[in-house]
């Protein structure tokens, strides 16, 4: 068994779990992280399906300021060499910023900005020394815009987009590849879409499956791409660089979104 591991955060369900599966299919050992005890069951599933790899589950709340260092220290203490870091963990609320709780607003800032940044800092230093490594950060097509009812979500995803681009450039000469994945709608429970809407969206290509997203993201990361926007409709939306503020106000006024 090789000693190279892929670390995937938010891996107990949805996109994160699919990232873990895709990495296992490529022969990587896994460190899978979640704040849910269900991560232990997912580890057992993966071990049963991929008997030639090691799967290490970690129950850890990444919405804490100390979490990134704790995770890095844990991997070091176990001698786990992280060759691939997939920063996937995230949360989502469709709610006005001032109407959301102080706890949630603090959580999303830590989970989308601080923790992935520090994970890249700690594990990226080791990758840079080895002259090899891969880092994938999950952003969103909303990172282009200031979306009402998604003030923290779209803004933190915007941070991840620019942060990824800067590190893609800084680490390129050291053999470390950093990729930003910017999906639109994905068929996961995170967005609270009903089953009918998901099926219709997937039928016309407006919603992508977690599996397809994970495959495209990993492929882009290993190809050394700085950024990928998967999905036909998402690519079209990405062609609109600026939506005028007056139009966004109109959308708000008439409750079009």
C-alpha cells in the first residue's frame, strides 16, 4: 500500500463523498473529514468497496479557528502524507445577512475562508518542500456577483476564487497545482431543492450531479487548470461578468429570485 493520501473535507455526503470515491478510484488512500459521526459509516463503505486503500475518518468541526491546525497535526502524528487537499466543506442559507444568526454568520466565514486558507497554508508548505501536490478549492458561480440572501455565501466563495488564483500562480513553479471549481446548481440536499426541481434541472442540464462534478473537478485539478466552471448553463451564466445593481434591485423588488 502506498503512503500517499487525499484529504477531503465535508466528505460524509454529497459532493464531498463523491470526491472521496473518485480519489479512491484513482488509487489514493483517504483522510475523510466531517463534523458528523456518519463519516465513520462512510469510511466503512469506502473500505469495503476499495479494499486496496486505507481510509482514515476524522470527526472534526472545521468551523472552529483551531480546526485546521488540529487536522494538520493529526495527519503528521499518523505519518499521513497528504498529496491532494480537497477543500469541500461548506454551509448554505438562503436568508438575508441581518436575518441570519450570529452563530451561522461566524460559522460560514470560518468554514469558507479561514479553515481552507489555513489548510492550504499548512499542507501547502509540505507540498512545496516535496515539489509536488494538488489542491482543489470549491467556490461557486455566485462568486461573480453579490447575491441577495446569499451575502456571506457568494462573498466567501468570491474569496476562495481569488485566493485559489493567487496560489495557483505562486505555487506553480514549485510543482503544486491549485484549482478552483465553480459549480452552479448541484443535486445535493445543501440547496434544499425539491426532487421534482432537481430531476427537471438535471434533464435540461441546468443542475449537475455530485458525481459528475467530482469527476470534472478532479480531472481539472490533475490537468493543472486554474479554474473550471462545469455545466453548460453555468458556463453561459459565467459569460455575464457584471449584472447591474439596478437589475439586482429589481430582482429583489419583484421577488424573481
